[in-house]
C-alpha cells in the first residue's frame, strides 16, 4: 500500500512539474494532452526557453538529482525515439573518474551518445537515498539503459570501468534496430 501511495505521489509531482513549465511556455493554464506534451518536447519549445531544463556543464550528460527529473528525461527520450542512458558515479571513485576522463571523452563515444542517446548522470554518493530503492545498485560506476519506449533494460546494466572501444561497441550495438 505504501508503495502505491509513493507511486501516486511521484506521478502527481511529475504532472505538476510538467504542467508548470509547459504552461509558462504556452502562457496558458490549460493542461496538455499526452500527444501535445510529446509534440512540445519534440519541437524543443521547452528546452529552448527554459534555462532549468536540459542544460549541462558536460556536453554529453545532464545531471539528475531526483526521480521526477529522471522521469522527465525518460519522457524526453521517448519523444525523441532515443535510448536513455543513466550513468551513476560516486565522489572519489577512481574508476568513475577514469570513465569520465577517458571513455566519455572519446570522440566516437561522444558522437554515438549524441546521435542515439539521451545521457544523464547521477552522483550516487550524494543522492543514494533517493535512487537506492529504484535501482538497487551494487557499485559504481554503473550504467542503466532504458529503451526507446522507456522500459528499463535489466540485462544491460553495466558495472565497473569500460574502456572507450568496448563502451563504444556496446552503445553502438544497443542503438542498432533489430
């Protein structure tokens, strides 16, 4: 029962969040249909005019600090027909830094991520209390993928350091249509 209530609260918060930012953009107080929401995200009206959304210091990753924000990126990925990649890292983690500085700095990896993915990162050491229940991670670095329909790809959770070549091959394979 408690899980159901938390789920409903999460859905309500996501709805309020989306309604608020979309109504600011449209200058209306009318709720959008799901189709209008997808079209608004596709046209990037939300992104271009709202500095709080989809801005990142890293050109590939957008930092996520809450489950509601992660749901927004999931909707954004669905609307763009892209795969959502969630990269979990920890402060002081040697292999997390190595992934960031070597693997994610590789030009082929960056190109593939920009082309087929919406990539977000989560500081797991800072926000473990928020993401622990939803993801049950064993270690960092960890990468979780959501397919183009927003379904979590359980078999493709990656733990530990991956070199640029191996990681590029993995994301290229995941992005290929079957």
